[in-house]
């Protein structure tokens, strides 16, 4: 599978989890579990982009800088959300703000970086190899209890601040 397909399919996974979180009752065990799953998938997504995809597109320096800024924006909004208990009156507004920022980033990434801009010279074979590396790394992270614990631990730390 090529890198573009890996990213687009993962955007669908993350957006789907966002929809499920929205549909689950606020402050329910189901919503907490779905949100935790979404956090793990989001962390995996940012890791494969930062570690594999963006370096492969290094010639698109301006777009990569924008993508990194958008990641920071998503993380900043996530931090606000994590600090807002699901039982708080403003939680739903914070959730919707986070979801909007997250989906906008995914949409902009697909518009601007899939396919890679013309200044990036990458062959179909390189895209396939990159996509395979990304898919393998995603499965490694998903299968790692330590990785999941680390992601949940970071979220718990932010909540406590």
C-alpha cells in the first residue's frame, strides 16, 4: 500500500473514532474508552508522519512547517480538552473545538500533501516502500502495551496540570 493510502485510511479511522466519541454519552465508560483509543491512534498518526512521511517529503519545507504548526495546534486544543472534565459544563464545546481542529488538519494535509507537491521527487516504488514502513510501524505501536501505557500516561499527566 502506498504512503498516501496509508495516511488517508488512517484519517478515516481517526475521524470515525471522533464520530463514535461524539455519539457516546458524555462521561460514560464507552466515551472514555473510545477517547483513549482515539488518543492512541492520533499519537500513532503523528509519529508516523513526523518520523517517516514528512522526512520523505523534506523538499516541501514550507508545507512541512505548516503541518508541524497544525500538529501543535491540535495538541494545544487537545491539552485544553484533557484539562476539561467530561462532567464540566463547557466540555462539549471543548470537544467540538478539538474535533474541528483535528479534522481541518487532516483535510488540509490531504489537500496540500497528498499527493506530494511538485517540488518533491518521489517515485511510485518509494511511495510503496514508505507506505509499507508506515503500516508496519503503526501495527508495532498498536501491538505495544508499553506504547499504549505511555500515551495514556501522557494524557493523564496533562489532565493533572
